[in-house]
């Protein structure tokens, strides 16, 4: 039962169980009622046949009771008709037996006492299952004596009718059950359409394809849809407020640090204090740590609630133009191959942070060329940035992922860019690899899954 997660499947399953139980009880009840009515009908038939024999009985010339063959029920005269009769004297002698017995003796051993009736179910070799009624009377018309009138019915046709009735019941109720399941399943499909629409819109919001839930919903779902829209709006405002707070914090920390470095540099130029160099180193370390923590905190791993998919190509192009200006003296030739329609489903700032660090690393360590590619599927975005620099060894690659560590100390930098990239990639359940570029240098490859709550 734990595997049945669909609401529609659960309803159909439990309604099916309820109907099967209900119909099973109904079938059993009707079967018992039919059997009891059959038993009652057989008893009435046996009574009628016995009293018919009593009415036809007469004393013959020898003074014993007998039955005239020309007035009997035709079934008693027909071989194996399923109706058998006999007349017994008090000493157990058979005074008369029906022709339907075909010369066999009526299958009874003990006779009831005078004035009594006996109803028997007989299972005798050579006979079908029988139900018999024996009635013993004291005959007063003529010489007084006790006589037993016996009638037996074959149970085969009654059993066959009972079995046919049971099969018909099961067939009809089975058909009704299947029909009701189809009808209920169809109705549930129609009734659950608003729930499916709500589920689809929630997926679209999560994927960044929709800003909020729209459309009319039944009264039972109006509150849920409204609460979800409120949650989406609150999440969007919270992310904006979070980023603004981080920007304010970065400004409030960076400006005093820059001023302190300037003042120390002026003091060091006058040569008044040998501790200035040590203080400058500590300020540089503080600046690196503040930069790292702020950039790390800005990597939100946002779920995309209330945001549109981020198109990759414009961001890559903007970063290329910016870096061309920053490194114009180096005259880097950057080629870009971004697949048409490549998108990122997540926070635009996170994508800019990752692409900016990767491309800046390529520009910084290349000789003359950088190659950027980007492709996306419904679930993942793959970015590669290759250069024609000296490349990165496995040991250097492991060191690059540690904050403040750089493979080439001769190039200016703080050593936090790739560490931020790695942590951002982890937020998006992606991968970050370093390999050999086709240009001969290093190639940084990032896979970003669609943003989601971790």
C-alpha cells in the first residue's frame, strides 16, 4: 500500500475494495436466499407428491394397499426421471415401487414410526444425490395396518440451477464492479484536473517558466494556491533583500579597508613605522577573507521561484567584452560557442559569478587564446572554459579548490574565485572538473543541475 502514491489510484483502490466486500456479502446473501427458497420449493413438491400417493392408494382384492399405475404422476412411470416413489408395509416389504426406479429398490432402510414424517438426504450408489420424504400412516379403510409412503427427488437439477445462479451473480456483480471502477476512474480524472493543473504550475514556477500560479481553482484549492503565491512572492523579496544586504555589507567593509591600506601606504612611504608592512599583510588577509565570505554567501542556490530562465549567451558576451577591456594589453582572442536556447534555471547572480570566475581565470592564465562553450538540457547546463596557457597538473587542481591558494603566484589575484565556483556548483548539485584544453592549456568544466532545495 505504501507504493500507491497517486490520490486517484488510492481512491479507486479503496472503492474497489469496498465494492468487492459489499458485493461479496450481497452475493453470499442472495445465494443463501436462493438456496433456502429452493429447499422450500422441494419440500412443498415432496409434500404434494406424498399426499398425491396417499390420495390414490386403495385396497386391492388381497386386502393390501396398492397404487393404480394409470393414475400416477407420469414422472414416476418414466425411467430415471429424477422422481422416485414407493409404498412399504409395516414389516418393510415394498408393496409398490415406481417404474422410474428401473427395478432397483427404493434406497431406504429405516421407516418412520406411525404418524411421523422423515426428511432424508440420501447418497446411495447407483442413484444421484436424493432428497426423500417418508410418511407412515395407519390405514383404517379396510384391515387396519401401518403403511409408509416414500417419495424421492434427484438433487442434480437443483444443484445445477444453484450453481448457474451463483455464476450469474458473480458475473453480473463483477461486470457492475468493473463498470463502476471505470466510471469512478473517469470521474476522478475529471475532478482532479484542478489538482493536476496546480501541480503543473508549481513545477513551472520551480523551473522558472512561470512567475506565479494563475487561473481559477475550486474553493478547496483557492487557499492553497493563494498561500503558494504568497510563499513565492515572499521568497523572491527575501532573496532580493538578502543580496541588497550583502551589497551594503561589502561596501561598508571594503571602503574602510581600502582607506586603511591607503593611509598605511602613505605612512610607509615616509618610512616612519616598520610595522606598516606587517599591518599591510594583515589587511590584505582581511580583505581576502571578507571578499571570499561575501562572494560565497551570495551564491544562493536559489530554487528559481518566481524567476524566469536565465539566457546564457548575453551574460557570456557581456563578460567577454568586459574582460577584453580589462586585459586589453594582453590582446586575448576569445571565441564563444553558446548553444542556441542555452538557459540556466537558477539565480542569475550565481551564473554570473561562476562564468565570471571561470572566464577571468582563462584570461588571466592564457597566452593568447580562450575558448568558452555552453550547452544545456532540460536538467543541466554544461560550461567549459579552455585556454592555451601552461595547463594545470592534478596536484595544482586540488590546490586550486582551496580558498586563498593559487597555482601561479606570479599572477596577481586573491585565490578565492575557483573556491567560490566550487561551492556554488555544489549548491546546484553539479560537478567541477579540471582537464586539458584542445588549445593546449587548462580546461575548466562545470555542470550545473537545475536549482533546487538541498
